[in-house]
C-alpha cells in the first residue's frame, strides 16, 4: 500500500471516530473499552498523542521509568483534555501527515483501526475496517520489534483471511475476516472471536 493511500485511510478513520465520539452520551465515554483498565475516554485521549513531540512525552516517560507501555498508559489516563477537546483534536489531525517520534506512517494506521474497535465493540457499534488497511496493519504488527512489540502472535494456528489474500502461521487453520485476525494479533482475542462469529 502506498503512502498516500495509507494517509487517506488514516484521515477517513480519524474523521469517522471523531464524529462517533461526538455523538456519544456521557455514560458511553465512561464505559470500559477493550483496553484493560482504559475507558472509552482514555482510548480517545490516547489517540490525541499521535502528534506528540518529544517534549510532550518527556514527563510521562520520566514518571514511568522510561517503560514504553507504562508511559503510554500514564499519558492516556492523565490527559487533561475534555471530551470536546478530544473530538476537536482528532478532527484537527485530518489532512496532517505528522507522526509521533520514532514511528512510521503505519503506526497511526494501526492505532486508529484497532482503537476504534476498542471503543466500538464494547458499545455494540459496528464499525468495519477497510480490508486493505487492515491487511497493511496486520503485516505491520508482525514486523514490530523492541518495546513496540506489545503482543505475541498466536502459536499453533494458521490464520487465513476470508476477505483478503492474507495468511499467517502454521497449524490448525482458523478462517475469519482480516479485521478479526488483526484484533487477534493485537491481543483482542475475545473480541476477534465475537467479530468472526458475527460475520458467519
């Protein structure tokens, strides 16, 4: 997938999520997301760090002993942004090609695709991923290394996408839409099973 297509998907998904968040009642913002210990509001706040500069993450990094996952969690849970500001920030990203330090353009694509599901699935909102974008994100997950590799791929199974030319692994074959496999690769295995069952 070329760079322009990647950014078009990012822009579209950010715009859609901003509109969805804007429509939610207060109680929905307080609901648990698929991210353990994070509310819907926390996930939205996390996505506003897509344009963070080094100075923006300096204090969270120091506060958490420079542990990558803990830094991300601290920044999201302690973000001072209001719901209105979260929505406005996500909308303000549309059209920008800026990235956080040390990441490729595929990381914001992966972030917006998966975190949109973190919000939508618990709220019972159907939000299909673009198939080609989900394939690119799944491939990126498998290439991540170091502190950014937060999830271990499932072992003993062969993941086969039913809506794309995409497979991964060896073992017992599991067929499902690529969206379901992306959720599996990013540790949302219960959600991926539910998504797969809903497609049958």
